[in-house]
């Protein structure tokens, strides 16, 4: 009987610690990247929420597929992203976490560069 009572108390303690940790989690926030250039590498960072995280790339352009996946199931709070989008493209990032929270970056525009090696041949060629 003593072991059964101990096990029940232990389970209740573990459950309360888990609930307390979830309640103390900071809100999920994704930073808006700066200096985003065509075919350049950009550091994407976020904080808060509950890992694992999913980071999606989105555009208001109807010709771009919605929700291109930059990271899925990561426990990290940053990633290096090779910007395979053409200059002038308006984008935003969406972060999702394990706790069903989401965060959206501010809109940003891909800046031009001399490098078009990451773009499909139709976008990268200067005809």
C-alpha cells in the first residue's frame, strides 16, 4: 500500500512539474531576417515556444508555393538559409512549435546580388 501511494504521489509531482514548465514557456517569436540577398546565406533565429520547431517560408506571391519548409522537427533556435529566391521577392517566415503556437516575421524583400547560381535557369539567366 505504501508503494502504491508513493507511486501516485510521484506521478502527480511529475505531472505538475510538466504543467508548470509548459506554463512558464516564453511566447514563440521569430526574428525578421536582415540583409537577405539573392543566393546569399542568411541566419534565421527564433526563441520561446516548445521545441521541436518547424520554420516555413511564405510569400504573398500567388506563383510561389505556400509554406516552403526551411526546417522541420528541429530543437535548434537558428538555421542558416541559402536564399534561393529572386531579388525583389517579398517574403515572410512562419514558426510553429510543439505547443501549437505560431509566430510570423515581418515581411522582407530579397535584395539583388551578382550571384544567380541558386535560381532555376529561367530566373537566373539575363536574356
